[in-house]
C-alpha cells in the first residue's frame, strides 16, 4: 500500500496517507477527532511519505491554517478524522 501511494500521489496526498496510517496505529479517537501522542519527528514522517522534511513542515502549516490539524509539542490532533481520511485516502 505504501509503495502504491508513493507512485501515484502528490506529496500532500502522501503525507495525508502517512498521517492516516499513523493515526490508525497510534491514535486515540474521541468525538470524531484523533489524538496522537509521541508523533514521529518531521524527518521520520518525510521518510515515510517519500518527501522532504521541508515539504512536511509546509504542508502541516497549511493544514493547521485550515484547521484540519493542530500540533502542540509532539501531540498531533486531526480534526474530523473521517473527513480527513476521505480527503486523503
């Protein structure tokens, strides 16, 4: 699945898919939002998504500005996880 996503998706899509996989494995769902403690470092997410650390940081900032996600320290919240999953799956 990861190899397929790397070959057919743009970087934003690949980052979204990576966060979805992480959320499904590490996240806690509460009232439709997902909370992930001890989120991997930006460079690790970039490696998983097949992109650069800068692209992950830029995409995360864009999504924070649009209120899709919020990151505080190493805790990431994905708001309305079902909609996020639909947008990036």
